[in-house]
C-alpha cells in the first residue's frame, strides 16, 4: 500500500482494547504494544507509554527504556512522506554518501519538500545491496536511487498516484 | 497456454516488477509471481514458458513499454534465451536456493512438486535422535557468522527437559523453542530476505524438522522491520502451512505439535546478536546477555532454545531429503555444504551465488560479479558485513571457508561480499565502522560503548595529520581493548574493518 502516512488521533479506549488483547495473547508484550501503537497512531505519545506500562504491569521507566532503545520507535509524529536513505557500506560503495548530501541540499532549497519528507532519516541496510543506492519512501523500497527519482517518487505519492516506481524508466 | 513469471521479490519490485506484472495481467496473460533468480542486475527479469513447468526463456531489465508494445520475442535486444543455461546460474550449486525464483512461494503444490516437504516427511519417519545424527553427519555449521556446528547445538537442546516460561509456576505448560534469527542487519547481505520472500515454506519446514529433532513445541522468527515484504510472505506462508497441516497441533497428522510466530525487530543492529535478540523477543531493550548460561540451556523466556540463522535452518530440509552424505560431500575441510554468497556494492553483476565452500573470493567478484559496476579498478572487498575486514585485490584468492578466511584475518560472516572501486576512501570507511558501532552499541560493556566513540575521535585526528605516530599507536591499542574486552561481536569485531583498512590502505589515512 502506497500512501501518505496519515494516522488517526490518539484514542485511549480504543488503544486500551487493542493492547489488552495483545497483552493477553503474547508473552513479553512491551515491544509488541509499542509497535502496535506506532503502527496505529504514527508515534508513541506519553499517554500511550503510560497506558502500556499499566497494561503490561511494568514501570513507566521500563517502557521508556524500550521506547528509547529502538531506532524505529518515535515519540513525535512522522513526516507525511518519510524518506530514508540507506547509509550502510554497500550503498556507500556506489555513491550513497554523495546522494545523501545532494538530497539534503535539495531539501535545503525546498522547504515544502523538507517538511513533507523529514529530509532523511538514515537507515542501516534495506537488503537491496546489489541495486544501491537504496532508499525507502513511504515504506516502499527503491533501487539505483538518484535525487531525481526520489523527487519523482515523492511527487507521485503527493499526487496520490500509486503506480510502482521505475516501471517506465 | 503461455505462462509468464515475474518476480515479486522486494529488489525486483524496487526496479518496477509490479508494473510489469500489472501490464501483463491487463493484456490478459497468465502471470505467476515468483521469487527472484538472484541475478539482480537483470531485474526486472521476466520469464515465459509454454506451460507451467516448461523450460523458461527470459528478458532482462524489462519495461512496461516492452509489455505494452508486445515486443518481447527472440529478436528483442534484452532476450536472454533459456534462463537456466545462463552461466551465472548454471555454474552454481543451488541447495538452499533450489526453488527460489522458480516456484510461486505460497503455492503448496508447487512447493511439493519441486521437492518441498520431502525433508520433513523423511525426518518424521525417523527417530528424533537419528535426525540429530543426520544433521551432525552433514557437517552443517551456523550461517550467522560464528559457524558453530548445528547438530551439536541441537543435541544440547534435545538433552534438556522442557521448562515453564520464566516467572510462571512450575505446574505451567513446559516448552522448548526454535528461534530463527532473521535480523539480517549486515550491509551487503540479503540472502535471508530473498529466501523468506522466495521460498518461505522451506524455512518453516526446516523449523519443524528442528523442533521434531529437539522436542520443541514453539517457534519464533525474529524478523527485522526493514523487510516488510518478507513479513508479508512469511505470514502468508504460516497460514498456508497451518492449512496444509505442516504446522499446528498435529504436524503431518502425527502427535507432534509445533507452531510458529513472527516478531518484528525495531531497527537495532545489535539485536542480530543472539542474546540481544532474546531480550528483544521478550519485549525488552536489546541488551546483550553474558554467557553462560547458553541459550541452548536457558534461552527465550528462560527455556531451552535453538537459535539458528535463516540459512542454517533452510539448509536442513535438503539435508534430510537428499541425504547428509550428499551434503557433506560438498565443500572443503571443516566447511561442508554450500554457502549463499551475496555480491553487493560496486559490482557489475550483483546478486546471489550459492556455491560449495572453497570457491575463491576472486571467482565470486570477477567471474560471477564481472568486476566493478563503475568499470574503475577494484580497490577493496569487505567480506562478512560491517564487522568484516577490507581485503585488497591481491588477497582475493583466499578460499571462501570458515577457517581459511580467519587465516588471512577475514571472516565469512553471513556471506556478504561488498566491492569498492578506487574512488573509495578507506580511512572514511574505517571511521564509519567506529561510528556505526557507537550508534548501534547496546551500551552494556564499556569497550564497545566508549571505545567506538573514542575510535571516531582518534581516526579524525589521524586524518588531520596531527601527531600521526601516537594516534596510530592509540588506535591500535584501542582496537586491542575492544577486541579483547567486549562482551559480544559488536565491539569485539569492529576492529576488523578498522585495522584492515589501516594495514592495507595506510596511505588513505594521511591525505
């Protein structure tokens, strides 16, 4: 599914129902609860972390410890069209560093693009190491990425066109 | 009727495979979505056969325009001929990957038609102890990097009594676990991903065999969150396997029950370390545990647990189906069987090469890989992921095997081969290794947590040309402390890329 990342407002009673069933059905549920909250609401708010602590019967410090350990988990809303460029070695070997710098420059010149994409949250390896530089845009994997292909992809998503990338290139 | 085969692999999709499939379907064609053949520079690689199991011809780098103007024939410039005759494929010895790129990954009939399930059936016709013996005889060693003999690990778990989960009363249900480490975080590796997307039932079959052999009743797959396509494929495959009676309370109609759950990682590299993975599976911070106790004795939730890499477990169905001796006949010295090498980075022909151990790094990079993508001279090859050494071109004749690589100061790791051309700055790469360790360290032990930060600083001073002799000495001393004093491989192996860069490419540190 390709779309702008749009999430509903925090709803405690709905979250409580979902999380209660996760806690009932799974051993060691704290990380599962955090992931569920993030998938549903886009990020983990203080209220959500407190609810998870209550339902998992652990301290708020325990939940905060897990929340801050993992790079995926966030405490602020995500950008509308998140762009994540691979920052690992295989992509470095095909110009990943230069691409990341050029993309940051493009975002410096275009405020809307910067806000919409969050510029770049580097990610260490997307498993597309033979077709680098790789990127993930709104959760969709791209290969042989250029600044131009990123821009095209972002505007496709912005305009609601869900055609897969690269099919005409 | 003509059948078209279009990969659904994430790498092929990243190059536009979905658009091709949609265009073919719009034209009214029959389309089977397969895994990828592993010739990633040819993606999207589209194949065609006169019938479902007929021989297939292919076209490389296909575009939607090629489909729409119906130009894919023998005269098309991207025509490859019969795909299985391409030397990149025909030279390989595919064991784990025998079905990947060929079958519909979620079709149980297709799976069995190509040899699937024969391993589980063979295993369950034997006593569990005989299955353990077969795995020992095969010589199979862990593919996650450490290379520990799988049969010995399994035997240790088989020898334990099942236990109640930690914190539960002693009358609670007793368990043993099979945990698959699918947290494939090494840069330049994607063999786990492509197997999970291209033949997920093979992984589940291997887990069921392991569970039968050691007396486990629950399976967990720890999958990294960066692999959403693999998550979809595995979840669907678990549903298929349950519906077919290959998983569940009565596996293949027997009294043996085993079921599998997937848990996603959350973007932490160190969680690929087995004890950090256990912590993460239990929902906590991915902090490395001190060993002993071994996970085989006190593992997930404190019960006996087999932890193996995806490729280790996926090797097992073939070993049971085709015989442990056939497997042990492949390879060299103490490295038996096949390894799935992954050619990545600045390489002309990147992808999957499954070969018996003993193939040289040079054959992989030059013969299979066709040299650098840029066409510039090769400068270095990093073997075994971010914790592996950088080898200069004159060392590439080393055979790819566990012990042989250690002799030249390198390691097999997860089989990744990342190629760099002469534009690479190896001091920058060394700095990145330290930076990465600082970023991803779990923080439990001091050499890794603080050493990595200090490492970045020392390399920066070295590159500025300040007092280089002292800084070099300091860097080597720091690497020694990290190597000897770290709790796990994260801090303990980070010196590999740093020191190999310093040893082989000293000139890059002083410009």
